[in-house]
């Protein structure tokens, strides 16, 4: 399987605006989930983090439409 790489790639990944930020109250504490968006040679990488405990899930998408669909899921 071949993948198309961006024609212009100028270095390390950059963090972009978050796709979403959710907070849910659990008794006396709150749980927070953040879907970070990072630049990637093949498009964008979505990184799901829960309560700052590191990476829970990661997905690379090639289009803005695919990014929105993946973030909604």
C-alpha cells in the first residue's frame, strides 16, 4: 500500500487547535478528555488523552472531513 506524503514538510510535528475538550463529573472529581490535533507528514494526527495520563489512542487522517468524522467517533 502506498501513501502520499505532503509535498512540503518542514520539520517536527506542531500542535494545532484541539478537536474537542470534554469534562465529566465523577463524584467529587472530574474526568477530562482532550483530542489533540498535530500536524503529520500524511495529514493530521489525532491524539486522545484522558486526565493527562498520556496517550490513550492515536489516529492519522488525510483530510479535514476524515478528521471531523474521526473526532466525532
